[in-house]
C-alpha cells in the first residue's frame, strides 16, 4: 500500500525514511547506473528532499517495493534548478497545487498487491493520492514511452516543450492532470477494485491540518459505499 510522509515529518518516521533512502540508492544507482548520485553510505538523498517534499513509498509487508516523490513548484525543483534548458525558454505551470513528479520507480520483481504488479499499483496509487490530496497538476520530465502510458491510462497530458536529448535519452517535459475518470480507467485496465493509499500511514496533509480522506465516489463506482483498502495488501 502507498504511504505518505511530508518532508517536515521525516525525523518522526526515521526508520521508514532510512528504507526509502536506501531503496532509492539501490534502484537509481545500483540498478539504473546513475553514478552522479552515488553515495558511499548507500543512501540517495538530494537537495530537493526538503520539508516540503512529499515521499510516497509503496510498501508490501515491511518492505519498500516502489517509490515516488512530489516537489512543490513554488520552491526549487528539478525543472527550475537542474533542467530549465528542457523548456527552451518557455514557462511551465506553477502553483500551490502544482507539483513536480520525480524519482518514480518500482523494483524489478514478481511482487504483486492484490494480484496487481507493483509497477501498475504504484502508478495507480500516485494518481489516487493526487486526487485525495487535491493536487491539480503534475509536471514531469520523462521518456515518450511514459507519456504514451499516461495517455493510454486516461490522464490528460500536455507537452510543455519539444523533446530534448538528455544523457543519451529522449526526454519531454509534460503536464499531467489527474482525474477520477483516469483512476477508474486504471482500475479497469489493471483489475483493481479498492484503494491503494493507506490512510493509516498518510502522515501529513500538504495543504492543511485535516486528515486525508478516502475517495468515496470512486468506491461507489465499484458498487460499495466505502472505498475499501485493496485486499491482499
């Protein structure tokens, strides 16, 4: 299930954050070969892991099997401080409910959640979390293959600039808009019948003190009053 930790609360959840830092290093450095971010301590942490970052680990049992991070666009983020050249002088969406979607990865394994492969579960859970939290737009610098995947699973996607070559790969900056329609399409495509966001592990609401609440209307589309946690988590 997808847990949530807002950066300001990292110290209170140090054991889980330690798993996250090491998972990121294992996946991005050891598996994908991002040598520029290698650290001797085996923990992948960067300058954007601030109090305002939102960490979304996908957890099975007590193990992190997937992860992504959301960064506020009103603070320094990758597109603003590392990759602004991808925009070729153009501007990009910014706002209190516009986040940058970064560091998204699932481990390469046969692990499933309720019969759903973890890569599909992670993408669906991020979409569900965005709707629960009230995030209106996500910007991301990604490969055309992921752009096609987002479009094919119901997201409204707008390219922000022409594709560029970055480290030998074609990258395009896009804006992706989450919607309940897209979430239902994810459920239909991946045979998901319940929630993938664990509200008991939703530590912190980025927009206020209220606890995050379940998406009841999506549950109703599955013929139940309450949007249940996915069986077999």
